[in-house]
């Protein structure tokens, strides 16, 4: 699955005579060829070929040119499909994986009896049309094991997204699917193994049956065979001895797992850890040519009790010319050691284009995976925390906080504070609404919505606590300060918006609520904020630890301005409360 534009030296690239043909005709011919090699009865071959023709996306009706008009990540040369065969069971399973290339793919969904509830739960996480990152490329596969029904699967490619964005999307999807405990366990254990890898795909079986899987794919970088085996051992069912022997058969004399080895972790409902794992080794890198790739795979099949005769027949049918003169048609071989005999799958790529495609997906600089520290270090987060805590302490000495905390302040003056706090509380609802309205980043919008839901109605609680005071006051300084925050939520970058909400407004509110609780021990408004604001503040720090798209200097500038505005508004509230009650300034 997926490729990083490998260069395969030492052989002459054989090109399929596909130019000028329709994609759909070419792919259906390959499917029929595979059915013939696998000795599928003619009636079943014809029926499933017709099914395939019906489910392919819109691009399948176009003609194959000399170069891909819209390169795909599926194959090295930009071709948008690969074919694979799983050899377990009495009848091999034939599969076709294809890139939707932006097609919403309703045709395929009509072939599926239902758009599964699990896909509905997670689709918008990966396919949202808003935000700084494009929707995740969507791939689809059909898998058929005679004489059973066709099985459909959907894959979301995360390779365009920054690593923190991938992490967030996967965890949010697993949370919605009630599998987050199993994912957290797997992620923790993978991190303990060490090494360099990135999440690249998230996939779901398009069925709501209890055995349906959710799959998460890692691409490993520079991994040894033993390391790949340790990663696979994260799953509940994995035979390390059989798996290691299989990897060594495929790798030949090499001890490494080759370029870009993949690990797929499969999750099933009701389990508290990954159920199974599949490892994919790239024979295009590990073998000298397709002959060697087929021979090694045949040896692996034979050791698992499977006659490799049909593999040889299939490879001869797929490879244009002698196997020893070709490389990369038998591109990947996967192995799953989870109790099912010969759970081996061979993946075939078809060299349609003369040159490897320049892959459009290069957001992540893989060299950064060598760094021992993340792009944003723990020290950076601590610098922000120290600065913000200093501004909180300074705010504790402001006129408003001292007025509320001072036991000598008259009760009516403290009560007047609530009158002038009301327009600020009302404006706070506009602020958090503006944040939601203008936020497009999926992770940050989710956080903004959560914050908004927890804050809705707090202004009404304050109004009820001062029910005997019906005044609706307006003050230009308070309104100007509120308007500044609303404007900032409309124009600032996403992380800076979050910092404004959680590290400035919520930190200031926490200081105010602590003073308010002392002044009004039984007031529900201050009691509620004293409990909630600390958690809202911590939300901001958690976000900074998860994201890399910010700098210390930018955030300190935002925080400095925000605290200045909070200070001006607070001083004005204290001034108005004193003027109303004839109290002298402290």
C-alpha cells in the first residue's frame, strides 16, 4: 500500500501497453486475467468483473495517457490502483485497491448494502472541506474470495498532513468508535519500542458486523526485521517465531526490513488492545528482480502448506516479459501471524507510465523523525507556562481582584462589581462563538466547540445571582475590550486563538473566580468558574504539547496584549463599582 517514489536501478523498466485505453477496461482485463490464473470458474469471473466495472470511480472512464494527469500515491509511477491476492483458505482472495482521486464515490456506496454507522461516525474527521489541510485522500478496495460476497473497505490517506494532525485525527476517530483504550495501549507500546515511523492510513471495513476491523497503518523508516517483529507484537494475536521466519525468507540475506516497511494494526470492537497485526515488506527493494521476489514468496507459501503454482501462473501473466528482467511488479508481500494458516498476501503494481511520478505528498520532512526532541520542545511549553503564570500573579494585584479580596471593601461595592461584570460576561459568549465561527482546523474547532458547550449559559447564571439588580449598564471601555477579543478570534491563526481563550481569558477568569468565591461564598457563578476554569486552562497547555505550529515569541506577544486588555477592563469594572457606591479608591 502506498509508495514513496522508489528508484529501482539495475533493470530496464517494462511498460504495459496501456496508453490510449480506458482505465476501466485495463483494470477489468487485469481482474479477469487474475481470475483465470487463480482458476476461478468463468461465470464467477464474468460476474465479478462486471461488479468491478460498476464500482470504479469517475476517473476510470478516462483514457490512460503517457503520464498521470493526477498522480496517485498508490504506485511509484502515479498509477491509481494495485491488485493483490491473499493466499489463506481453500480459495485465494482477489482484491483491487484504487484511489478515488477526489471522487466522492457514491457509485461504490450504492454497491455496499449500507453506509456503515462506523463510517458515518468518523468520515467528517478525515474528509472535512475546511481547515488548513486538504481532506485526506480516500482509497477504496474490493475483496472477493470465491464463492463469497464482495467485501468493501475504505482507506483515508493521512500522508499529506503534519504528524500532530494525524495523531489527533486517529485518536478522535478511535474515541468515536469506542476503541480509544485499545489505541492508547497500542500507541504507548509502540513508543516504547522506539525507532522511526509515521501513521499513514486509517481504514475501516464497510460492514457493521461484530468482526469488522478498524485498521491503522504505520510506515517504518530504517527498521530492522526484529524491530518490525516487536511492533507487530503489540497485537493480542501474533506469533513472533513464525513471523520472524517469514520476514527472513522474504528479506533473503538482509537483516533490515527494507525501504518503507509497513505495519498494520487491526482493532475489533470489545477488545482493549490491537487484535492483529500485518507486516508489509517491499520486495521491490529487498529482491534483485521479480524472479527473486516470486521465488522467495513461493518458498514462504510452501512453508505454510500452500502450493505456489498459482502464484507462478499469476506472476507470469502479470509481468511483461521474463521475470528476471523485471522488478517491482510483485511489489509488496504481507504476512500476518495471527492463527490463520498462510495469511500471506502478494501485491502487484503495473508499470503503466515510463517514469516514476513526482509524488505530490511531501508535507512531512522524514529527516525530522531523526530528532530526539519534537519540533516544539517541552522547554518551549514551560516557557509559555512560566510567562503566563507571571501574568496571572500580576493580575492578582489588580484593582478589581484587590477590591474583591479586601475584607474592608463595603458589601455594596463588591455587589456593584457584579453589575459591571455582567456586560463582560455577556461579551464572553460572543467571544467563544466567534472562535467557533472562524476556526477551520478540525482539532482546534473540536476544542472550541467543547469549550463553547461548557460555557453556554454562564452569563445567565450571573444574571440570576444579581436578580435584585435589574440595571443593564453599558461602558465604552468594557465594550472596547470585549470587541478587541472578538476581533482577535476572527483574525488570529488557530493556535493563537486557542491560547487567547484558554491561557488568557480562562486564566484571568480563574483568578477572578477565586477572589469572587471569597467575596461571595455561596454565589453559583463564581463557584462554577472556580471549578471549570482550571480545567479550561489545562486544555490550552495540553494543546501546545500536541501541536508544533507555533513559536514562543508569537504566543508571548498574543498573551501580553491579551493580559493588557484584561487589566484595563478589570480596572474599569473596579472604578465603576466604586463610583456607583461612592467608595474611595484603594
